[in-house]
C-alpha cells in the first residue's frame, strides 16, 4: 500500500511502501534459497581442493600421525570439512541477506548503527578464528599429547 499525505506527487517527501505478509514470506523464502545455494556452491568448491584444507588443519599437530578406523572415515571427514568451510565463507553472504531483509523495517538511526556493528563483528570473528588456530589449538593439543605420553602412545583418529 503506497501512502501519500495529500496526493501531490510533485512535492512528494514521504512515500512508504508496505508489503503484505505473504510478500514478506516470499522475499524471506528467496533470500534463504539464495543463501542455501551459495553455501552449497562454496562447499562444492572447497571439496574440489579439500586436501589443501586438510593440510592446513593438520599444521598445528605436526607431530601426530593420524589413522582411520573405518574405510569411509576420511571421505566423511573431508565432506564435513568442506561443508564447514562453505558455511564459514558463506556466512557473510547469509548475514548480508538477513540485513537486507530487515533493513526496510529499521529507522534511520538504526541503519546508521548497522554498518559499524557488522564490520566490528567481522573483525572480531576473524580475530577469534586466528586466536583459536594459532594459540588455543596448539596449547590444548600440547596438553593432551603430554598428559598421557608416559603411559600410552597417542593414536588419533582423523575424525
């Protein structure tokens, strides 16, 4: 429903476009559909070169030899790694779709806050990933390897 205060279209200052509920649901469905396909595409791209990702993930545990307990364990693990990589790199697109869906319902003051909030969230998320990869994972794995090294030999499954 398009509203205008005095039907004077030459001096139109406020035009509000209101969509019915079914149109909102349709827009949300389309955005979810696009997000799903982007994540699926990124998962497939990650699966094409999953051996590089596995090598990157194995870097913090260079002194551990992995083994597989079942014939399909490595394949299932690489599918999981590919999916999580697609989800990780698709999450900015998903967040953008959520923001684009919610943006028309926000006030001017709220829209001015959104961009700095998104940028700071992205920076903090990236810092958290880097911190966990370079600090937390090596410290935790070092603890678990040294805790039982005198009693048993650690054999780690890839999964």
